[in-house]
């Protein structure tokens, strides 16, 4: 995925239908998209040599490695408390346990682990290490906003709607019970809705990064619709590009499981 990502313009413009180049690279890797679906690839191939100007941030592996080294230096006990993780010290080894969507990661001094295996996914590491580094101090505001209300996100909104909100609406347009069931499986939490919908629930993408999901099922008049909302203080805890990518992964988990269940029937 990283090799594919390196070939892309890395501008996260969203013209390929997903909101980040990393998400697009993942789709190409899974054969869900072709490189040529990025309208800028032709230019890149003709130029052949990538611009030196993008080089410092062009290698996500390098970024994730650098963040990993930085994370190893933080005080684990106080950091765990600040980020909503669980601290453990055993036989001289310190660990922070942190839940992201439904998986519990272990941050150790020598790296990030999932089920005792070293995590190789650079994007997972970037999201978690950036969250650890930020140690956001803002409480939840209680104001829920769409992705487009965060600063500098206008260019991502269309792609986010297509790869997250519309994707969920399409997958569950005639299956509200299925959506409810899958949301429970992914750890949904009951929160009182602020507006009327056919289904509403909340998730903790990370301990201090909630996601609010409103769903309206299709009827004779209207297509199904889904809205994903965030706390207005989310940016204090997570980079918004990381948040968009995390939500796309979350949606993929819901939808892929749905397809898998259908396939096995
Ligand atoms: S179209 Fe997609 S892959 Fe191409 S630069 Fe824009 S976001 Fe990246």
C-alpha cells in the first residue's frame, strides 16, 4: 500500500472518490480501484520523477517510524491518563492499552502491538501516535458538527460523503435491523439523539473521539440517508485528515462485514 501511495500526488484532493490518497492506495491494493482512477496519475507517469518538494512528507513509513520514536519517550503513566488509555507496569515493562474502533492496541516502549504482534500498518501507527502526541485537553463540547465544519476541509467533503455517509446509506438502505446489529458488534453506545431519525447511535473511535451516526431508512419518497457527526472539539485530539481516514475504515468494517455475511448465506 505504501508503494502505491508513494506514486500518488499526495494532495488528498478527493477527486478519485475517497478523501485521502492513503485511502485510495488501500483501495488499489485491495483491487477495489485502479491507479488510473486518480486523474493525476497520467501526469505523474509522464513526469516520472516525483517532485523533490513533497519528499519530506511523502513517506508515511518514515513518518510513522519517527512518531514511534517520539512516543517511546513520553511518560506512559501520565499519558495514559490524558488520552483515556489504560496504564500497566509489569516486570519493569510499561504499557498503554488504547482502544481504536473495536481493537485494543498496546503501546509499548518498543512500538505498537495488536494481539501481541507488532503493528506494521503505518497509517494505524500515525493515527495512534499523533493522538498520543496531541494529548488534547478540551472536554467534549456537546456540539455535533459535520466534517465540513472543521477548518480547511471543504475539498474533502464530497469524497467523505461518498466514501462514508453515502456508502453506509447504500449498504443498509433496506436493512435497518442489520445496521443496528452491526453497530452493536462494533461497540455502539446509546446517546440521546438531538434530531429525529430512524436510528441513532454513537461510537468511540478513540477514547476522546466520538462519532455520532444518524440514519434514515429508504421509503417510497426518499432514498436512505446517513449523517456522520463529530464533537466540535475533536480537532484538539486528532488531526482531521486522520479522523476522515479513521471513519472510512470504520465504515469499511461495517459494510465489509455485511457483504461477508451475505456471501456466506
Ligand atoms: S484523486 Fe485521489 S489519489 Fe489522486 S491525488 Fe486526489 S485524493 Fe489522491
